[in-house]
């Protein structure tokens, strides 16, 4: 007497909606730039608060900011702020404009194009300032 045993079907593998999509990378970069900006503001508040404790120490801290490495970090900060701003406007449009979800991919490319143009111009100027102080 043999009985047939039922075998469970193989689980259906569903592909993630965001796997490799530009919208996913935009989301990831938006979070990373937001955290970066937050930490910059945190450090900025701390170093500014030092002036009330010891003005000489504040002057020493400001002198350390006049190095080429910090200049490059300022350029990276500008990149973070610009991307976060342009992508944030795009996200607002996606959320509050009735046709936003339909055009979200096109708006992403517009935001990235604006970012490249503005960041390119800003980088040229920031590098001029950086090299003039060397």
C-alpha cells in the first residue's frame, strides 16, 4: 500500500521592484547626503560653540579648516547639499503632484542634469579659491 505524498511547490521568486533601478539609487543617495549634511551641521555647531569656551582654541580650529583636504571636503559637502536639494524637490513633486509618479523617472534625469550643471560651475569656483589659498 503506497500512498502518494504531495510535494510543496517551489516558492515563487519575485524580483524586487527597486533592484538596480535609478530610483532606488536616488533614494539611497538622498539618505546618505541627508546624514552627511546632518553630521556637518553637528560639527559646525560644536566648533562654533568653542568660541564661548576658549576663543584661542576656536582660532586654532578654524586654522585647521584652511587645509586642502578640508577644501576638498567642502566641495563634497556642496555636492551633498545640491543633490539633496534637487532630489528633494523631485520627491516633493512625486508626492504632491498628481502626475508626479508618472513622470518620476524623467524628473530624476532633470534633477541629475541640473545637479551636474550647478555642481560643475560651483566646483570650478571652489577649486579656484582652494588653489589661491595654497
